C-alpha cells in the first residue's frame, strides 16, 4: 500500500505525549494525523511516523528500511551517543520533548519534504561532535572499562586482547578526545555523553 503523502502516524508509548503531539499536529491544514491508540493500522499508509526513542529506533532498523515513511523521534534523551545511535539506525528526525509546538510542526514538515531534522537545541553541539573523529567500537569498549576503574591488564583480560593493544586504544581515545590523561578522557567522555551510564563494555574476543 502506497503511503499517503500528508499522513502522520503517532506511535509514542507515553499516552500524554501522544495526545499532545496529536493536538498540535491535527491543527495543521493538510495533515492527516492518526495514532496507534485509535488507528494502529494507519501506520501502513503514513508518510511520517512519530515515536518515542525506543520505538523510533526499532522502526528505523526494520529490514529494508522505512523510507517512506520517515521516522521522527520525540524524546528526553539528549546524550551524544543516544543521538548518534538513533541517526545511525536510520531515524530521520530527532526532537527533544521540551521543543515548542512550532518546532514540532517544522520538523514534521521537513520530513514530509524528504529532509532530515535535528532539534535546534542540540544541532550545534551534535554537529560539532560529528565533525570530530569518532571513536571505534573497540576504543569505546576500552573507554567504558576505563570509566569503571580498570587497569590495562584488567581491560586486556576482559576484552581478550593484549596489553600493548589496550595501550594503543587508550592512546587513540585520548587523542580523539583531546585528553591529557586517562581520568581526563573519562571526564570529557562523560560530559559529551559518550559513556553509557550503568552499561558494561561489549566483550568481544579477538
């Protein structure tokens, strides 16, 4: 079934957010707005899907991709790694729940036109971060373990790699974060939201 170009379907798990999002968007001329609460089947013909973080990322990751429709996430999550994860998954728009009604309408309009949108309150800092060289997956693993207070030998044992390799990764982390010491790297990473609170590093052998 072909998407209806003006259709927006809201799939936010927070009922209050769902009602609020619909109230704002339903006032816009030319938009057909539905929600999963009253018309779950309308997802199939929507041009834009609006959801919470987990729902949006899951939709964007569906096999074959979803374009159209395009996915707009409306969330309170504002950490760099959270935004990166969502955008890498294929989310086309990212808004904070504190956004204004006007910004919500503008974001939906951008997605309707096939353009991406990032919350005004985050775009400058995230855009700046995207211009910096990203940490590799292994560097992120090492950084997470550094944040847990692990020494090089402990990191090597947990990740199944040599101590020399750990030192190389630590050096790479410090260089990319412009850090002067291991503890400084952890502080910078925490400030930028690169370390997931309470998460353990992904253990990969080799």
